[in-house]
C-alpha cells in the first residue's frame, strides 16, 4: 500500500474499429508525481467511448484499492469529461456513467480536467500496447 491520500489518474481507451477489439491504459501518480500503478489490458470488443469509460473505472478502482481520499482525473476524451460534468448525456453510456459517479462518491473530493492528447501519452501508449498484444 502507498501512503498518498491524493492520486492523479490518467486513463485512455482505444478500439480498432468502432466497435472493434478494444483496450485500456491507466497511469496513477502520487502527490509527488511518481508513478505508483500502470494498467494495460485488452477488454474485448467495444466502442472507443465505452473503452474510455472502462479505463477510467479501472483507474478509480485502483485508486480506491490504494486508499486514496482524493483523485484528480486527467482525461483527453472531451465526451467523457462533458458527460461527467453533466454537460452531455448518452443513453448508450448511461450505465458506465452511473458506475463512474458511484465510484467518485467514495472519495472525499475529486477533480476532472480535459487535457490535450499530448499530455496523455503514457496512458495512450498503454492502451495501444494492450490492443496490439490482443491482435497477436
């Protein structure tokens, strides 16, 4: 276990086709910016937007496992950020949106920030690596 009470989560989902084979990548940083966890795994066949949500959910579950009290989410998916902030609704993504909000409520606080894709390279690389491995 780590002692960090505040973690930063970078997450990314990728799919080859929409829907198609999909994967997730997650990087979790502690308060000093040190990487404490990396996740990279294939998740079967789904859409890119569902993969984005599933990556975020995996990151939130990891933060809870690490006993974080606060999380800062850094996401390059504007759709996911807008949905979490209540600016956009998708019937297809509603169950994943609901699950994400339930997980977020377990933290004392959280922030959600949309970042450019260039700032999410590590999580993107992890999702793409898992997608390539799934295709082998």
